[in-house]
């Protein structure tokens, strides 16, 4: 499956999975509150589950990793013409993540500055890059990407 469909799956499925996790475990986030208000739904994890350590890791870090992974795949889908652009594919989500963390630190946007967020966003972008490289070498003609 070496087509744009594969890349769309590498963008859409992680985003949907991340959005569902976000909705279930982050009831205090703006877009979740907005969805609740619009739909009348309030299907969130009970507090006793939300307080578990692994759930806090999911909430605080996995979703950032998924975001960066999808972001990198989106860039790959858009700007894949030349080999040099692959560096941009990895760097854009990392730079965006660093920027968001700095904006949080400066109080420009709400949130809490966390260096680990930057690390997991870099990991997500790097994972996307590795998958793209392996997939293109194994199964795809370089021109298909």
C-alpha cells in the first residue's frame, strides 16, 4: 500500500485516536468543553481513572507525540518533491512544538511549559520520518512519494 492513501491513514487515524483520547481523558480542555456544549455529551473518564499515573502520561505526552507524528506525515504528503525536504518534514513539528512551549512559558497561550513535551513531539516526528524512509525503501518507488 504505497500511495497517498497510506499517508492519509498515517495522518487521519492517529489524529482520530488522539482526539478520542483527548476527549475521554481531558474534559477541562477548551475544544472538549466546546464539543460537550454543542453535542450535549459528557463521556469522560471517571476521576479515579484520570488520576492513574499511566493515564496522566497518556494525557500529557502521548497526544503530543501523536500530533507531531501526524504533522510530520502531513508535511510529507504536501512537500515530498526533493530529498532535502525530508529534513523539513522532521523539523517543522519539532519547531512548532518548541514554539508552543515557549509561548506557554511566556504566557502568550495557556498551558504549562514542559521540556518533555518537546522531547515526545520530536520522537513523534522522528518516528514518522523513520516509517516514511523504511516504507519508501522497501515497498515504494521513490517517485511514488
